């Protein structure tokens, strides 16, 4: 990841790199504004937030999950602008969570105008429940966001392999990039749900991931570093903001004006386009229809050891494989 981050960062520092930051929305349990890492991002002018639970322009985190996930987006997408939205009171959904999330996605689309939405959350997708209007409204809002060229990433689930529908909604939607977890060596995590046959099953690091944690929720599992509280967490929830950050790095690199320019650039803002970059340029030996997990390695495409014009051509060639 370090080589990937350095190449993208160097790209932003080029003389022609006068373009807006990539915008990522992290919709979760909120944010601890008193944490050192969060204060730093706010001072840098690359952090905005809103509480959709209490409908206010401030934010809090009564759980810790949102602070952890947002800090990962800040860390692994160091040039991106992060928009944190509080949509859950706790990491478990409430009866009104679907409705709140629907409103938050609409806000991220229409007001924040983000490029990427990261959802480290999931709902049981019971297609037999025709009376669940809130789930239908949420699905419609995700369709609309996708149609507005917003990349949506969602966590697959944890420890659900014995369930009828192990992959949670909205990760189960074809308009959403479903994210699984691996350890630091690329081995799929034991808590992953079973992979699917009808789509690539992509893994990103999701075991023992260090992230910011609210100090008022410190316990025997948290630790202090330079006066701030951190925690090691595992789950597809951790993998998802990292995946979103990698996509942000690809967008940032591709948006630079260079020779040769990236062809079909607008396809990168579609789920199918970014998936082509992942499976054709960042994994080993992808096979169509294979239900294996594939560990995404960003440095296979974007690395300080490769010329930038070569990287541009590799991105273009991958996008040329999209039908239509």
C-alpha cells in the first residue's frame, strides 16, 4: 500500500494536478471529534460531517465503529475529502436505521456530491417481505446514487455462512461493490460469508486493523499512542473503507491531465468500470465465473517503480473490456 500511496500523492503534486479532491462519504455510527487524528483532518480542511440520526450539523459517536472506519478512509486516502455521516446510534441497526440511511445517501448524492460511498453495515435482505417499504426505498436510493456515477462499497458480512442469504444488503446488490476480508498476507478471513459465482469476490485487509477509537470507550482492548486512543478491529467492516480508499486513489491518478489520457474515463465512476480495474490490474489470475476470493493488490497497477504513462495505458486497456 505504501508504494500505491506514494505514487498517487506524487501525482497530485505534479504541476497540472489542479483538480478537486475525490470525495468519500463514510456512513456509520458517527465520529469522535475530539480524537487527535480527526482534529488533524478537520484542520487540513478535508473533513465534513453531519448527524442524520439527530438531524444536526455536528456529530458524535456513541459506539466507536464509525470513528474507526472513518479513520481508515482518512489514513488510506490521504488526499481525499471525507464526509462522515452518523446513521446508526450503535453498530446494530434500529427500527428507523433504513430510513435514516436512505436520507443520508440522498444527502451524500445531492448535497455533498460525493464520488464514493463506504457502507460498513448491512441488513437482512428478505425478498419475501413485500411489506418492508423502508428497504425498497433504500434500494431505490442506491440505484439513484449509482446512476449518478457514485461508487458504492459495502461490507459483505461476518459469520453468516450458515444463513440463507449470507451476504447482507446492500452488498448483495449488483450496483454495489461487495467487499470481503483477508489477513495481511491475502488469506481470506474465516469470518467471510461464502463467495458468490455471479460476481468477483474481492478481499481487502480486514484483520487486526488499527484505527482511531473514542477515548470515552477505552477498555482492555484499546491502547494509547501519543495521547490518543486506538483499537485493533477485524471484519469486512474494516475492509470496506480501505477498498473505498483504493478506488479513490485510482480516480485521483486517472483524473490527472497527462499523455496518454485515460480512455473512457467516465467508466471509472461506474461499478463495472472500477471492478475491471480491480480484477484485471490488481489481482492474480482472475477467472470469470470462479467463486474464489481474490486479494486486491493496488501496487500491481500503481507503483513508484512504474512510469505514469504506462499506468494510464493499463487503466485504459482494462476499461476497454467493458461491453457497450
